[in-house]
């Protein structure tokens, strides 16, 4: 789990002290991965990464619920491939829309069975 955090550069260092509470509230509201619906190893993803937000003068994005999205870690790893395009320096601004589309497709395919 900690290896995962380090790999994607979302270590705990430098986080706002209100972050743990914001994070906990978000997990309670959205216990499932926004893309696949998994509840395994879900993590709160920042759509605009905290480091980038701070560098570009928008530090409030760290705690903004509109900038947060639940994505799962391994084994499905939607956080990595969907949230970060398999590169810890990257992110996808349109990740919420992509996750919505994947989620709808998954629900539809399950309904066909
Ligand atoms: Zn997922
Ligand atoms: Zn992330």
C-alpha cells in the first residue's frame, strides 16, 4: 500500500492538515471506484494533482470535493491507468467523464447477463 503511494507520487508529505477529514468524508460518500465499482483498495484521486494545483496558484483544489474522484488501486488499478495514464507525472483532466462512461458500460454489460 505504501509502495503504491510512493509510486504515484501522492505521498503524505505536504498535505493540508484538513486533508484526512476531507478524504474520510469523501470515502464515506463514495465508497466505490468511480470507474469499475470495486470497493477494493479505493483511493481518493485528485483530478488536478495537488503539486500542480499549488504550483499554478490553486492550492484550494487539494480540499475541493469537485477535484476528488474515487478510483481503485491494485489489482484493477483504475487509479493508475485511468487517473494517471500509467505515468506518475501525468493525469487526465477528463477522468470523471471517462470513469462515468466506463461505469455505464460495465453496468450495461452486467445487465445483459
Ligand atoms: Zn476501479
Ligand atoms: Zn491520483
